[in-house]
């Protein structure tokens, strides 16, 4: 297998095996914990000197999507992706309209 570049990082087959061994050897770890271990092991840092933990999590997700590694199951859905409830505004008609836009002009938001 040729080397693969993901998230700007070149990985060879030995590194992919090492990632899978890390996952398999730590079955209680979350995806985040796996990424933290890898980014520290690789000393993968951005220009400001901070560890690239988010880039590492994306790298792992992309490797999994390509079928190159098996990661632990997701534990929870990101809170940023949850739909927020819209507060009810008194006096606003929320009934559905079924008409052409030209029939209900003018429309403003």
C-alpha cells in the first residue's frame, strides 16, 4: 500500500497498524482519548505550538470512513449538532401556507 495523506499528515502502513493497535489495546478509550494519545505521541502541533487534537480526530474519522482503521463506537452526538427549540412567540400565526410566493407578497423576515 502506498502512503496516504490525511489532514496534511502522511501515513504509511506501519503507522496505520500502530493506530489500530492503540485502539485495540485500549478498548475502554473514547475516540477523543485515542486522538489525544496519538497527537501527543506524534507531537503534532500547529504554528502556535498547540497540539492539533481536532485535526487528529478528523484524521481518525477519515481513516475510518476509508475503511483503514476501526475506531471505538461514538459515545454521544456533539451538542453543537443538536437542534435547539424555537421559543413560541405570542400572537404569531404559525399555520402552514400552501400557495405560490407571488400570492402571498409582500414577505418580510
